[in-house]
């Protein structure tokens, strides 16, 4: 699992931006979306940070402990993605929002793949899943940053 720890350590630098602030909105739909979006993104950010901490400690844990930790993180992540998916973005934000939710959903799949890799003691699969996780979190971060900028969230 050493390769997993080294590769996945990059996730720590790819945390989603905080979604707090009070920019102006031009429509009721945008205001409603913004109200739901900020806490949802904050929850994903907190879970991203927990993933980073789990990665930092992975080298001192057994595969069973890693599997358990990442299973819990995958469940938490999925819950937050589900919350995000209940939001209805205004049409001018929908493409970027869809990019965010798709990338976040792929990250959930990556987290579950890390669980399976740890359970089967498969370092190669863990390395592949963690590389995918880095890519998908980076994509989610990019989309999230675009949305927070367009919404005037600081």
C-alpha cells in the first residue's frame, strides 16, 4: 500500500474551496441555488480534508484499517454529493454544476475502489484508484471554484 500513500498524498493539495460569503445574486433561482450550494461545497471540503488526513496516516495502518476508514469516508462523501445533486442551478451555471457533480460522483467511485484494493491487499489497484481520485478531485475543485466565483462567494 506504500504506492497508494505516496500517490494519494496529492489529494491533500486539491481540497475544494470554502463556499462561504455573501455575494450578490441577480435572481431568485440564483439566490436559492447559492443558499444550498455553499453548505454543500463546505461539506465536501471538510470531507476532502478528512481524506487528506486519512492518506497522511495510511502508511501506519493496516489494510483493514485503511479499508474501514475509506469506507466511512466514501459513505460521507456520497451523502454530500447527494445533497449537492438536489440543487437546481440556474441555466447559466448548469454545465459547470454538472461537471462538479460528475467529478464528485467519480471521486466516490474512486474512494470505494480504494476500499476494495485495501481489502484485497492490492497495491496496484490502490495506486490506480488513488491516481483517479486525484484527477477527479482536481476536476471537482476546478468546477467548484468556477461556480463560487460566478456566484460571488468568497
